[in-house]
């Protein structure tokens, strides 16, 4: 059998990888490269590979993980109920369990064309901001739609009207590679029907969001803030058109503005607040950080409906349940990469760098010593994200601001685990609204700051495209 280096060199020549550019050549895997989550990485790579605890989580700590998992998976019920630990669903909501959106802790998807079952996709709402709303923007990030609020809820308890139904239709967008190969992208158009509370504000902005994968969130939370800021400084210094910026968002517990790192526009500062807002917006559940139901003043039946709060005003989600769900979401492990030494994967990695994708999809970090959980501290991880906002062009724009994110800005999503999407979630629909039906379509939707990388990919021949996808699917 030919040596690895000989096979790689043969593939190198076959793919016409230029020898005159500045991109590095990868002829072998880096030490530890397969362990994307450091010591927390798990080896299982099947349909359950996103649902496992950190590999370095001690057996004594796995009980909390399992209990948190039960609250993540099991449905909440309408109040009043004898199931007092899980009652209080609604009055308005999108789903009755976290797992319904994050199916097997994986990626959500939009409704099929013509269908209005948007269980694992939600729609954010807002109206344009003005100086009069400066304080609201500082603390909420948007100006909610006056009648329907900041998120459309398509389900409700009896006696309360749901806010509406969501459909998505698509129009084809042809894109042609340099070698003549044509790909048909699809551009989504949202349709909001069956409005339960009258017409919306005429200037309402809509943003469809599919549920992102749950893996590695605690490791992302453990990336030092200085490393995120250093990414922005490096990009500004290189002056190559890549200008990532951190979002700066409101921390509900600290009552101050901090750096955001979670959500499609980095609109949440930490996992606990992300969970709190999901409980509130997605399921209508109160917590000690958010003691009110997601009802606007125009929704009187919603405000008057029974709730699951305790006799002394205790929230529907107790602090202990919130703690357990936080522990669970922090410790969902990243699965190991596959085929990191395969010549085609290494060639694809070279092409990834040649196109400049690593400028935003930063490969590697070392997590902080003072991470929230000891298992997450001092880990060399490879998420392939800078956690910064980037202008991704008009094609992906939702025209909806969120704190300091513009209507064309999106946070660079981590790529780890992306090659297991089909195995875990049963589909390959990518980007914030699931418009891309595969990874190649996702790459081709990149515009704005990523236009140069997109053009590089459009110049790739069939063999180079295959190698690039082999690399991405190894992640």
C-alpha cells in the first residue's frame, strides 16, 4: 500500500492545489485533532452521539446530568396539575419540551413546504428601533412587535388563542461553478397565517430560527473572553475584508452589558440566560430570572390564564430544575472527528484554509482555568468558530437588529459535529433558517464578508468540492 504522504501528494496533484498561495498544506493530522472537545470528547458517532455526557465527567456527577436530561426531554403540562414539578406550560408556547426542538440534542429544521408545523423552528418578531427605545434596546435588544411580542407562538392552552401559524415557501436561486456545474439554491419566504390577535405592525421584521445543536455549549462558554476579543483584533489588523465584532448584550443577573456568545446573533451572554429565555419564549415557563409569562398587554386571556407558580409566587421552573438543566446543557459532549488522517480529508482541510474559511471559523482554543465546571477547564478544543458577528450579505439578511447585531449580521456557528447531522437529526438542513439542504448549499449562501471565500469555492472543480465536503463531514 502506498504511504500516506505518497497518497496525499497524488491527491494533491489530482486536485490541482496551487503551490503558490499562502495557505498551509496539511499532510497529516495535528496531535489530538480528532478530540474536538479535548478530554470531554466522546467516541460514539451514531444517532445518539449528541446526547452523551462529557467523557471526563465522573460517575458521581452523571446523576445530575441524567436528571437534567429528564427535565430536558419530558413534556411540561398545563396548570393546575397534580404534576406540580412540571406544570405551568403556556399560556402561549411553541412546544411542550426542549427535546421537541433540539431533537436528540441536534439541529432543528423548518416546516416542509406548504406545511405549518414549525415545531423545531421559531420566528422572532420586532419593529424598527428609534432613539425613543434606547433603554429597551439596551436591555432587550429589540423593540418587540406591540401585540405579538418578540416571538410568534403558534400553540396555546385551551381558552387562549394561538398567535398564528408559520409556513415557508421557496424560490430557486441558481448558482454556477467555474467548471459549469449549476446548483439550485432555495430562498425562503415566510408566511404568517391565522393571526389570533389582529394585524401586526406594518413594519414588523421577521426572523426564522431553527434550533441549533446542543453539543459543546459548556466548552464554548468556557472560552476566555480575551480570546474572542483577540479574534476581532486580529481580523481588524489583517484588513482582508473580514471584520468580526462581538455582540454586546444585557446580562439579566448582573444587570449590565456584557459580550454575547450564544444564539444565531450572539444575543445571549451565557447558557443559564439562554435556557431561561427558552423556557419563557418557547414554553411559557417562568423562572426566578424571568417571573412573567410571555403575554403582551393586548393578550388579556393570556394574562388571566392559570399558571403553575407556587403558593408564595415561586416560579414554574424551580431554581433546582434550572440548575440541573444548565448542568445537562453544559456537559453534552462533542463527538470525536472521523478520518482525520484520510488523504482526501487533509486535502479538503487545505482547501478550507485556501478559501480563507478559517478566518471566521477559528479552529482552536484552550478553555479557561476557571470554567464553570472542572471537566470543561483547560481543554484544547476545536469548535471552528470565532463567536463573532459578521456581515453575511443581503442573501442571508433578515433585516432585524438584535442588540448590536445588524440585519445582515450572524454569529459564526461552530462546525464541530456538523458531519453527523444526518445520523442524529435525520436531515441535512443548515443555516439559521434551514434553507440550505446540504453543506455545499450552506457554503454557497455565504456573502458579505465571506464573498471572497464563496468565490474561491465557486472556482473549485468537482474533485476539490468533494475533498472540501469530506473535510467538513469529518468535523
